[in-house]
C-alpha cells in the first residue's frame, strides 16, 4: 500500500527530507498588517525571523490548500496521513 504523509510548514523539513520521505507540506499563512505571506513559498526562514520581531499573526493552513494537496496526493498514493 502506498501512503502519503502531509504536514504543514511548521515542521520545517528541508527539501531533501521532503523528497526522501515523500512528505507533502502545506504552507501556513503568516500575516503582517494587511500583507499575507505563505510560509516557505513567499517568505524564507531568514525573512520570517527578521519580520517576526514586530507584529505577527498566524493562521491554520487554508482548507482549500489542504484539500488540493490531499486530492493531488491521492492520485499517487492510496492513503494520506495528515500530521
């Protein structure tokens, strides 16, 4: 049985780890004022830590992004395990 493992970007997996273990990552929305960044998509670890000093608000990964990732995972894998 093929199994997919999904997590959000707070797991801070390297690209190598993601590829080696076939783990899909959903980016967490990070909000500064009226601007939204998607963790590891629009903003790097380094930029995150520089920006996080003032004011930061985080949200759960958006359900439509998670649903899209789950759907695409199911075309390759027989089971998906969100972490």
